[in-house]
C-alpha cells in the first residue's frame, strides 16, 4: 500500500470549482459571436449536444481505462440522475426560454443570479451543510457582485416572466443538489448524459418552433464551445462537489458572470466600467473570505462502506492484493475513527454541527 497523501484542504476542490466557473463564464461571450441568425433554443441545444457528444467520444476513446479510476453509475443512482437531468436539462431551460419571452432582458439577467442563491439555500437548509457567518458574508458578497454586474439600470419586473425565470433558477439549484448525491460516480458519464438529454430536448423544441439548423461550420464552432464551456465545465463542477459540498461549489460558480465580463472585454472589445470594477471588488472580497476559511475541529467518522475514486490518504487505509495505481475506484470500508484537521463537507465529512 502506498504512503498516505497529505495536501491542502483547498486542493483540488477550489481550483476545480474556479476552473468550472471560468469555462462556463467564457460561454456567453463566445456564444454571442455565434448567435447571429441562430435560434436561441437551437443554440442551447447544439451547445449541450456538443458537450454530450464530445464527452461520449472522450469516454469511448478511453475505454476500460476510464472505468478503473471512477465508480460507475448503479441502479440506485439512476433516480437521482433522472431527477437532476429532468430539473436542469429539461424543466429549467424550458422555463427560462418562456420566461425570457414574457420578461425584459435586464430583469431576467438580474433574476438569473437566483440560481446560486437557490443552490446554496437548499444545501444549507435541506441538506444541512455546515455554514458560518464568514461563509455567508462571502457568499453574499459574490452574489452581490453578480447582481451588480447584471444591473441594467432597471428593477425586476414582477410578472409571469419573472416567475418563470425564478422557477428555472430554482430547478437548476435543485439539479445541483441532486447531482451532489451522485458526485462520487463517474463525472464524465453524468455530464455526458446531461448534455445529450438537454441537447436533444432543446434542438427538438427549436425544430418544433420552425427553427433551422445553421451551416455546418457554425454547428462545429457551437459544439466546440459547448464541449468546453458546458461539458468540461460540468465535469469539473461535479468533481468539485465531491471535495467542497454543494454550497461552496455553488458560491465559487457564481463568479462565472464576472469571468465572462472580463472575456467580453478581451474578445468583444467591451468597455471597462465602474460597475465592473465594483462587482470585481465585491466578488474578490467574497472569494477571499471563502479561500481563507479554515473549518477545523475534532470529529468522528462512523463506519462507512461505499465506492468512489480515491488515493490512500488518512481516510483510506486499506490493503490490496498486489500493486495498484492511484487514483482508483472500488468498494471499500472505512473503519470508525476520530481525528482533527481542516475539512469541507466532502464525501467523508457530512457530519452535523451543534
């Protein structure tokens, strides 16, 4: 057996969450370059299909090697996966598109920030993830920056369109929390299935509405953006869920609009505004509050048996018959233990707090 690994509690969850936000944040400015003449439903569908088909090709090329390092979906995971796909891949996009048709763009942009709030609220209130004053301040600083960034000088219009957009955000928040339930399994397969289902649904809605496919060169460009901005981003988001829990991952993910705005300046030549600087300062404060968090206390690990990708660290002290490569995945048992170290509400630290 290899020696136990020791590393910062920030690694690899925080870089993965920030990388996921960066890739997703790059999607709007890149999509804007492709949107001219493409139906919004068709664009969304092709982005998701690009993600799903790209990840399917990656999974096919890796073959059996991919199955060794990750736990595979089982029958008990399917209901959670179906609920996540239904909420995030079907219900949310449909609610959003209908909401946009009844609501102003500025009001909708503000309301879309509710996804991060819904994700964190469900994680804290329903799944009882640990939260303290520092985390709350950091999360609301990030969200305040996102709200400021999407402010167009107009308030929120309280109409049926606003309710539909808010409903879409709630559906995505539920999707993120359902996805956490299966985050121990292969993230490529989860993201692939989400992409394929959401892609087929949105392309189907576009065709039903009379939309046409764009030229092949445009389809290829949209698929490439979807592969990285949605597919790879979602894989990173799911792995971050394992290490950080849903609330913290959702908070980091809320940085995506700011990253998108910076890329819009670089790619589209948008101006640097006082609003962007102020939003960046707010998000920077929130990010610092989260990065400087050090949640550490003596805690108990009850006996646990499960399967997921792991290395032989202090939480995985078990034997193998013969040499193994790391990381690897197999069904294993955790003996009861009590210790103290910095940690997040990851797969092994979902305990209660008094």
